[in-house]
């Protein structure tokens, strides 16, 4: 399995969200809950978009949004950022 981040997303992560690839990897390693499918009509993708909230090794919580290509088993990062209170609440209710 490979983690894929396009140049455009990598730039957005750095410039807008202050998130590094290492932090994303840490969140995948530290994830304790489930991954949730984004079922909002405007966000539906093929393959589906998934997300979870996890903590980095330095205590920073991030919402990781990704697609999993089952044919290649690659993870394609769509975005990652510090979650807002609504996202935290939803994850506590459905992801833990």
C-alpha cells in the first residue's frame, strides 16, 4: 500500500492547513476508531471518500480525508486539517 498525495493537495496541505505527510502517516498509525464514508451528495466519489480523526505523535488532532483504490491498494489523500467541533462530535458519535 502506498500513500499518494498529488502536488496540488500537497501544496494546499502545507500552505492552507499546515499539515505534513509525516503527520498524516502518524494519524493512520494512531487511528483508534473507524473510518467513515462521506455520504454527502456533493462529496460522493468513485471510489468512495472516507475520513477519520486521529492524533499525531505530538498531540495534534487531524481529520484525514482519503480515497482507497482497491485495485492498487493505494491511499489517495484528498485533504487533512484540524477538525471543527461539528466534525469532532460526528466522529465521537459514529467513529468511536
